[in-house]
C-alpha cells in the first residue's frame, strides 16, 4: 500500500470534501439494518489505515477480534469482510445471485477495459456471452483433451531449459521459467506460436507488465475509496494501467494484423484466434474486434501469473521441507519409473502430489481476497445485513489458515489432504482458491492441469538445491501483495540430475 502518497493527499481530500459538500462521516443505513461488527471508522478515511501493506493479513487479524463477518468503512465505500468457510458459503452459494456483481477498481477503467472484461462486468447478458465464448474456445473438456500434446511439448521445453542450467551448474528462476511455459502454452493455443523463449528479455518484460497490472489494481487508490476524485487519477494508477494495457494490446494487434494479412494466401490455423475472428465476421452485434482484444487481455493476465506463482510457491515449500519433497519424488518414481515421462492422464495416480498442490493453494492462494463482489440489494448473512452497493471481500487467505478448520494451520502438511474429499473445485468452502459460484474462475480446469504437470515434471526430472549454499530453513518466504500474491524474493534453485 502506498501510504506516504496517501498521507500527502489527505489535506487535499479534506479540502475537496468540504468544497464539494462531500460528507466525511459514515452514511446512514436503514433502521432495520443490523451491520456486522467492526472497528470504529475515522472521519473521511474510515478504516483505510487498518489495511496496512498486507491487507489480507491485516483483515485476518481484525477478524480474530470482530468475527468472520466484519464491517469496515474504506473511505466512502462500505465493505463486508468474509473470513470463514461458513460465511463464504453464505456469500458464494446461498446468496450467489444478489452478490454476483463487481466493485470495479479505477485502475481497470483504463482503455474502458471494465466495460469489456468478463472479470469486471456485472453479471449481465453481455457478461454471460463473453463467459460462454471463453469457456467454449478455451476450457471445455474436449478442448483441454485436444491440447494435451501441446502442454506436454511446452513442459518438455521447460525441462530442456532446466537441463541446460543443470549442465552449467546455474540456478533456475522457477517463477520466471514457469511463467514462460504458461505464456507460451496460451500463445500456442490462441495464436499457434510462441510469444517468448526461455531466457529471452521479452519474457521478463511481459512478466513485469503482468505483475505491474496486478500490483496497480491491488494498490490503495484514492480514486477507489473516494470516487469523487476519480477524474483526477491523483496517484497516476489509471495512467500506468493504460500503458500496461496498451503494451499488451499492441502485441495482440500485431499478431492479429499479421493473421489477417496472411488469410488470403494460407490455410486457416484452426486455433482460438481463427475462431474469434470468425465470430467477428459472422455477427458484429454479438462479437466485435474490441471484444477479442479485451478477452485476450483477461486471458493472458489471469492465466499466466497465477499459474506460475503457484508452481513457484509449491517448489519453495518443497525445498523448505526436504522430507516432503522426497516423499513426492518417491511417488513419481513409483508411477513413472526413473526415466519415464510424466503424462497428464496419470496425475490421478499421484494422490500425494495432488495433496502438495492443495496444500500450496491453501497457504498461498493466487488471489487472497478473490475479486471484489458488490451487493445488488440488502442481503442477510448470518443475521447481519450486507447493505446494497457495499463491497464484499472474501478473505480466502484467512479461510485457508483458520485454526477452527485446520490443525496447525500455518504449517505445510500435504498429508492433511490424503484420504480427504476436500477439493478446489468450488464445492468445499474450506478451500476455494478459484472462488465459487457464478463468478468462479473459468480457467480453473486448465490451471489445475498445468500446475500438476509442471510441478510433477520438475520434481521427477531433478533434485533441487538453493543457490549460494543457502539452507532451506533460511529461505525468504515473505509475500508481495497485488491483487494476486507473489513470492517477494524470486525462488532461484539449482537443478541436480538424478
């Protein structure tokens, strides 16, 4: 959180509040409303300074005082914080429909992305059309099965990169390597070509752009909590986002332009881009060229950083827990043999590896607060009122570490999932890293396959040690918060041939 900037802006906020007759005090609610408990808000800023630089942790600490459903005033925005599996079920399942809209951060208003994004549109007919298009062309079981060979090829390229580092005795930047693999998987699925190569500068540049987007959305933004100042963009967040979006859009425009120019002289590629361009030709009222660009922005932003970050966290936890890594590698050797190739269809034969992934997602969910929901009407949750137009944040980081649900909740113990029916598919609210209900992440099936395949392949092919003689117990496991959660210090590990 950018607290210095925010403090410097406070006098300006106070002056504008009086000039514009903007009330600095909490709004009044219906006499029937029974708001959840929460800390007393300060004038104008409300409870903003309670968030600190790690809001998922600050909110988890506050929930220990005020309970699993909590009311905060964030500037002028009434906000409900959900911190238990029981209250999350009430929000995401029982009251899914009235709580399915979005609170839109000012950052994503850059290039009018919020008006064209499946992630940020309200649950409307337009949102359903975009979501249907994305699922149909990316995430159906038929499409996922048809692209298994492509995923295997991209993972083999990842292993080749690790083999080169192994031969030179050099460390692999695990997050960067996983990001490149995820990026090329998507670009081949959509464009039939690699966007980057391992060790290329462009891969790091795109990763920096994607993280820049996540970080800007996650920053404390005056324009979000005091919408009257939105036209000023006082911290330049929307301007920064416009630059990031434009850089990615320029890449997509270039690829599309090349495809359109080559259509007359070559056969169709029959990839996702062809399908999207055909939609534009068939019915401009239902699908436009702009829709394609914004869909690509959503897909590459959501489908690269989250997958690669999960692989990085899993590897970091395993290297920090050598006995757990050894157990995972023994299982892989039992299933695939010493020299066998990890096959996607055989992941179901790896219960311990699946438990490792679940435990990673429990401790390090990619989006610790999910995306913000918005109440379309007053809703009752556990005897309390969620006011109309309030923001609802589901703290799945806190839910994953709830001592009322998990024994020894801060420890990495994959064994807790062996023999357990708990899964990540949105039905078990103790573990909902992809959300649940109608706003659940549609990319979960692909992410689930990619994380298991990459992690299994890296563990089966190599043993790993930290560079510079660093001991596992001394590894920096601190977090860097954006709208997604990354490892603050990138994991660099040396692959050792088995």
